C-alpha cells in the first residue's frame, strides 16, 4: 500500500484558482489482535505496521522485550496484525485498567494513578554536548520524506548520543513513536541507551510511552503539557521541548544532559 496518493485539488492563491495534482498522505486502519483478543484498532499510515504493533505492545506495558512474542503476522490486506504472546497476567490486567479518552487522536489510554516502579535510572546515552540534540533533531527532519511531500505526517526517531538509528513517519505522533520503538525491539537494542525524538506535542501519554520503554531522554520540536512535565519529573525522564535551530527547553532531568 502506498504511503501517499495523488489527488486532484483546486488551489486558491490570492483570488487565482487553478486545478493541480497534490500528494495526500494515506490513512487506513490497523486492527491489533493478541492471543485471539482484539486489543485496539489504530488509524495509521500503512508503512512499518509490524513495528507499530510491536511498539504499541511495548509502550502499553504488555511486553518488555521480544521474549514473550511467539509470532507476529500481518494479514494480506495489511490491515490486521495478529500477535501470539506467552500467557501473562499483564495481558489480562491491561483490560482491567481504567480507560480515558485523551485529547490526542482519540486514542483510549490508561489513566496513571501512580508511577511506582517506573522511575528511570540516571544513566543514559553518552552525549558530548547538549547541542547534539538540536543537531539530531535537524537530521530527523531531513529524513521526513512523507512530510515533505504531503505536509500530513509526524516523524519520530531513535538515536544514540551521536546519530539517528531509526526513523518512522505516521499520521499519528503516537504511532510514529511506537514504530521506532518497535524497530528497536526487532533489532534487539538496549533502549536505556537511546533517545526518542518526535515532531509532536509532548502530552502525558507520549511521555508515558518513553517511560514504559525505559528510554531516558525524550526530545520534541513542540511543546509539553503540564501533566507531561509532572510525570517526567516524577519518573526522572529528561524531557526536552521546542528543540529548533540551536535552541531547546529542558523541563526535567537536567543533570542527565548538563551534569550536576
């Protein structure tokens, strides 16, 4: 399935109208079934769907690694991901959590009542200078092919302190993050030594994705919310926003980036 399609549109420019072909980002559904039980239907871009399914399971706290994953398959239409996991109490408990309709893409996300057991270690990837973060953000943006063509996608990346390792794009910022997390899991990487970069707003559920994945640093071009900052500080996550040009705002976890 193509990531974008040409559509006939009317372009209005200061009173002048012309008919042109424009590239429009593709949106389609992905139904995720785990151990015969439908977990969620995601509206997403069609690329990297196995990685999306795997990353979603990781950032929702259903798996820690590839260990419990016995099988992951896509249907012929690539609109259904079927996952077989080893039986676990986490899977049943997932459906017993309180759910909340968030302000982000209409996805139901578990309400966090406490962060017990989720506090991150102080360690993280080696960074020569905080200036590496805006530089890596710029590198991620250069790789945002679908965004350049359509203007309709978010981008996420996984990096060490020196270079971008994985990039993914999606209509949803959550999906893009899940995709790069999934790519890292498939590669067998230690996420404690990685950084998440995202073009999207840092809301509470985006912050929780990083914490549940044990990624110690999350960097965005955009702004955080108050709840995201409170959660990041409680969990010792380094949360960085407005990373543009040579500037950025550090909202939590400053010692990991600047030293004590």
